[in-house]
C-alpha cells in the first residue's frame, strides 16, 4: 500500500501515483506606510494542497478506481489521508480528478490512463487524532 485516502487504497491493483506535490501557504495582512515598505502581520495558516499524479495500466490497475474516487468527491466530505509508512496527513477533500486516456486497443479501451488528483486539507492530523481519542473516551464513559 502506497497511501490510503478514506477507504481508497493507492496500490498496483487500483492506481499508483508517481508524483506527490504539496503546497502550503500562510496568510500575512499588509498595511501601507507613508515613505516606507508595507508592514506585514501574520494572520494564520493558509491552504494546504496535495497533487497526486499517476497512471493506471489495464494489465495491473482498473479504471474503476477513478470512478470510485469521483464517487468520493461527489459526497463533498473530508477523508483521512494516511501514507503507507503510517504518516497521518489529516482530513482532506477531493477538489478535482483529471484523466487522460492514451494508446487505445481496437475496442476503444485505453492501454494507459494518466490521472491527477487535487486535494485540500480541511483538518490537521493532531485535531483528527484528538477528535477520535475524545470520541473513544466519551463512548467509554
């Protein structure tokens, strides 16, 4: 297993990604000053985004994987993102799925499907773990 997003497992039988790109921003408000550079003030975290680029080859993976991911996106819900090494990234929403089909068989089935998934973080791993542990303790009491 490379990574899991909700109940979707990235692996050879489903879909594999070859590139993970992450972009994190922070917000700074600026105030203009006469005769000087603007003054900046940190006002909080910005967006955290991940792009996963990969491919599916019919001999190994299934195009139904992209259908499953699109169904997850249709829910509008956030899902946990966990790497195969156990790193918990937090909760993420699926912003978009892009798909490119190439090298077709006679029946029109693609020999290669390239995809790009764009995810946006909605909750940090610390909050996610705290909420799960808090709920477990509440249920025990």
